[in-house]
C-alpha cells in the first residue's frame, strides 16, 4: 500500500439507498414511479391500461354463451393485463359449433377475450369447465388497420 491510496470506499450514508437514488433519477427526468400497496394494486393498474388500449374508436364488445363440447377449439396468446388474443379458431370444437349456428356473432381470430362469466379471464377455469356446461365469454373486436 505504499502509494498512500486507500482501498476503502466512502460510505454514501443513509440517503443513498437504491430507492432514493432511483427516485432522484426519476424525479430529475420528470417522472414519478408509482408505489403500490400490494401486487393486486399493480395488477389492477395493468388491467386498466390494457383495457384503455383495446377500447378504441370502432371497438365492439360482445358477449356470447358457449356450451363446452370437448375442446373449445381456440388458440390464444396472452396480452398484458389478463387479456387474451384469439390467434386461431380451429375447425373443430365448441367455438366452431357456435360459429356455425350464430354467424352474426362468430368468434374470429384477433378477437380479444376479456371476461369469462363476468370475471377476469383465468384460463385454467375455462379449461376445467365441466363438459356440457355453459360459459359466457366477453370479447372485444378491435378494428384492424387496412394494409
């Protein structure tokens, strides 16, 4: 250690915690990071933001009643906030049967699944619905851009 330099770092003190540093950085950029009391609060905010993104001019919300006969015949992709996008409706399954009998309310690819029986979507509940039982599914059809 002959150079007289010390390997000891200066103590930043109690004011330099990670939260305070991050807060100062965000404040200096004009942004404020929200604080949440619980994970449920954060999830509720994500759901609200997701709904704001899908309820755009021209969006159409509709609810249909499906009877489970085997598989539903849907391929889904999860979006933010508990919303699921239908990527494909297969030619077999409960949805195809519904579509054949209700062409004016047909469920299509790119429709967004937003509620099941009036509650937020929980896919495992939908999958485990008893054979022959009915479920009310609420969907949103967002207008597609013309390419």
